[in-house]
C-alpha cells in the first residue's frame, strides 16, 4: 500500500475522485461542504478542530506533505481583513475538508481494492483437458488468493465429469468474494480409447467331424457401451459340409471407434468315405442276348449332399461270362468308396432240361449219396451198385471230356448231375470270386451243350468251409458263395463224411462204417464220397451202405433244386 502513496498523492486523489461512485461516502463528503459550515464554533467544535489539526499534522509528518499550504496562502498579508475568529473557522473548515478527503481516499482505496484489485484466481492445468475413461478424471486443482489470503476453500466447483461416459463436460469454478462473483471454466473431454473385449465361447480351435459346425457363441463387452454382442460382425470362409481348415473372424467397434477382433479356427475332418448303394442286386443274372440296362448306384456321404457315382465296366451280352461293373464315388475330402456288381451272362439257362428232376423220393430220413471228382473208371462200378438197388444218387462232376459216356449214363439212369467245377485246381478257381463262379458256369454250359442238361446244384471243391482258398484269395469264399447263389446256383456241403479222401485207398469196410455211423434219422443225410480214379474201395463200400440204409428205414434220393441245402460255415 505504501507503493501507492509513494506516487504523487494529489494526482492519485484527483484521479480517484473522478471515479468515486455516488454512494453514502459521498453524502458524508457533502456534509463537509464549506458553504454549510460558516457558524461560530462551539467549545466542542473547537476541541474537535484542535483534534483535527493534530491529526493533520500527524498525517503531514507521516507522509511528508503540506496539507495546509493553501492555509498559508490564506494567512498571507494579502488578506488582512480576516479577524481571528474567522480565521479559526476557516482553518477548521479546511481541516474538515482535508480529513474528509483522506477518509474519502480510504474509501476510494477500499473501492480500488474491491473493484480494481481483483483476487488472484486461476485453474491449475489446462482449461481444455482431455482424459481417458480408463484413467478417469483427476482434477488438476485451482487456486484463489487475495492479498496473500487463500480463498481456495471458497471456490465452488459446479458441474461433474462422468468418467464412465465419453463426452464433453464443463466444470465451472465460482469464487464469491466481497460481493462479487468470479468464474473460471474448464472444458473436460472424456475419451474412450479402450477397445471392446470379445470373448469366444468354446475353444479358439475347434476340431469337428460333423457336417455342420455350429458356432458356440461369443460376447462383446465394452467399457463404455456395455454389451455390444449384437454389433459383432462374423466373417468366415466356412462352408457347410466341406472338410478343411476355416477361419472365423469376429470384429466389433464401440461408439468411440475402438475396434477389437478375435479369430477362431475350425478344422473340419471328414474321414468317412461315401457309401455306395447299388440299385437292385449286387449280382444280376442274364442269358446270352438279354437286354441289359445298368440300374446304377447311389452314393451317400456324411458330408457331401451330392456325390457323383462313376460307373466303370459293362457286360457284353453276346459273350457269356461274369462281368464286373464298378461304381465308385469320392467325397470332396477325397474319401473314396466303391461297390461292385457282378453281371452274369450265361450261355444257357441255369435251370433247364432234366437236371432238376433228378431227385428221388424225399422222406424225413433221406440219404443223399454224393460222389465228387468224377467221372472216372470208378464211376461205372458205382452206377452198377446203385442200379442193383434202384437207388438214386448225385454226381458232383468235373470236366468230363475223358468220360462223357459215364455222365450220359448217370443222366439216363435218373441220377442227379451237379457241378463240382470245370476245374479242381484251387489256385485257378479260387483266384477270385469271379473265377470261382466262371468255373461253375463253364461246366453248366457244357452240360447244357452236350446233354441238354441244366443244373443249378453245385459243390465248391473243398466245400464252402475250405481254408485252402485263403492261399489264393483272402475272403474269396465269403464272396463266391453269395455270388453263386445270386447267379441262381444252390450249393451243398455235407453232414456225413465217408473219409474216403483222407488216404488214397481207405478200406471199404472203414468207409462203410464211417457212413453208417454218420447217418441220422429225421434229417437229410448228405454223404460225401468220391468216384475219382483210384477210389475203388468207395465203390466196394457202397453196397453195405445201401443195404444198411434200406434195412433201417432210410430213403435214398438224388439232390434236387428243392432239397434244403446242407452247408458249413464259411472260413475264408
Ligand atoms: Zn473234389
């Protein structure tokens, strides 16, 4: 304050006088108007004047000024007309004016303090502040001070920053002091720079063998927007029913443009080949020259909806034989499968002529004597014994080019001619199911050609239960047996064995007893014997067997197509 008074006080006062508002202080000033004060001073007034004088002197000393300079001029001899009382009045008046002026000065200074000297009031930090949601808003602070006195506590902060919502906020800092109000404003921008969080349900890498993969789901949560799962964009190259490795990408943006992305890998395995189903039977039988139309096949796949079937092979309907038509299919994953159909083109019908009626009387205790591997020189001996007892039997013959007359005789004498096979060579006939069937068909057609005799009865060399075929083709019997049946043949094994093949020349009585011991009542007894060359003891044993049978209530008959087959279990 002393600084102010160091200046030219008069000029300051003069200046301030202009600015003084018309307030009560002014009224007080007017009471000191010299025009209204020309009266005789009372004793009290005299004392007051004395007090004012001393005050004035004090002020003169204090501030080293000449307040009474005008007074000196007034006391100059140029105005000698004034008497002593008038002089005192004038001095008093001047004193009053001076004191009033000083008081006014104080009022003015106060006014200056209040209206011109404003409090120091400022905000710490920036007036425009940007803050991140994740970090929150920290008030940088504010400050107010007036002439060294802190007014910070008096500052009222109006407004609020919602740190959970991005946006623009305004904080008003208001200081009310000495009847005046001061305001500072801070603009706060809350920004969201945190991306949403995408959470995948299930694992990031999914292995599946299903045709259709279903997304186990996902969620997207944002710190500002909350649950924005619905805004997630899913992009995938996944193709239903297709095996492979697929990417599924999930992306989302929050309102502030922060983006997140997640990825899932879907590995679809398809190791299952299609199933090729034939339309109609897997073996189809035709006679030479028949019309053939491929019935086709359908492929069904666990993944692919449409799997094309490629057909390879076709029968030559004018060239007898067994033809294989292959239907193959592959799914998109490359799993392949195929199915085969055997097309049998026979030179002659399977059932025709007299063969089928070769059977004799069938009872519930029938003996079906069967002779394999003929004809040979033994065959006439067998036929002789059969003729003697008028017993019918069955001959499972091989290629008979050496002795066609024995076949003819057997047919003529009412026996059943059946097919053992054109060849008995295991390595040839069991090389494949097809070779096995062709071995039967070849002899079938020869019999038709030579004697007009067609038979559908057959016995596989070694029987259907043989295991020797395994040496040539794994599983051949399992395929050949149904294949032969599909082609119209009825195959027989045996349930009584003479054991005449166990050694080159088994004694006749042993053969006879083997058979007799094997017979049983109440069933068809299919007896295995051989009329191959060298099997003379079999022919020798025959009479005893027939006699026993006839004497013990058995009926002898040849096999026919109506005979219930006796079959072994297939072992290959
Ligand atoms: Zn044989």
